[in-house]
C-alpha cells in the first residue's frame, strides 16, 4: 500500500517550549522548523509514501516545507486543536484520492525512510494501527486503511487511547527513528545518537548542548 502522510506543524512561535525553557535555553522555534524539515524530507524519500500533506497556519514553516515537496493545508476553520487538524487533513487528502492515510509527528529529526517504510508496511495489515513513541506513552504515527476513519486521539497518553479505540499497536523492533520524537533536551540527545537529518545537525552544531553525539 502507498500512503499519504498528514503532518501537523503548530505555529513556530509556540513550538518546542520545553526545549526553550530548559537549562540550555535552546531555540525552540528554530529547532521545531529544522525537525519538521528533516521529518518531511525523510518521509518524502520513503518508497511507501505517495505524498505528504502538512497542516499548518504558519506561513514561513509552510513555505519551507512546500519547497521540499509537501502539500500545505490550512488548519480547519475554528481550529479545535491537534486532533481536529489531523482529521481535517485526512478528509482533505481523501477528497482528492482514495488512499491509506497516516499521521506522522513533525518532530522526528532522526527519521529514516527505510524504517518508516517498515512501519507503514506493518500498518497496512490492519484497518487502523499506531506506533508508540520512545517513551511508551504517546504516539508518533497513526494509520488508517482506505475507507477507515483515522479517529486521532493524540496528546498526552495517546498510546492508551489509540489502543482503547481499537487501533492495533505496531510492535516492530529496530524502528527507533520513527519512535524518537523530541520534546526535551534528553530527547534531542537521543535523536542525535541515532543520527539526525542535515538541517537539525547544522543547527545543533552551533548550540550549547551537553552530551552531543557525533553525526
């Protein structure tokens, strides 16, 4: 199965506040954009991905991601939060093409196309499926086969909510790059240890980040 990915990107000024508030005072907005660019570029390089739709109202972020080849969709009228944006994105892409739809977090700077492909191939075996994040609490990917509602339930303890909703948990090993989202400095160090994309690597090289791994 070939998939359309829906990637949500919040306004950069409000992104990655935990990184910005940490002891190192990391630039949350700049990191959020670099993460999103590396995530989208890796997703577009995956053979299982037909296209990527980014849901955002942030103009500069949308322009940078469109330049990589993503389609940019505005957030729905009245907004309604992350899950409303994801459901809206799924409806829009399916209005154009009957497709499997998967949401993917925008903060996966170590994402590897081959690992993403393995996850999507596994997801294709079920009507709905999800991948838990590295912490085992949240979700980095939720997939729905053609004709199935996405029914996203992200934020907080979304792993438990997605499981309770009937989605099948993908239990692959060796797909760490698809699990490692970044909210804290510790997360960023873990992503660096996996090997991040070029935009994140270039930005982080100039930052006062302790325990930085070689790229």
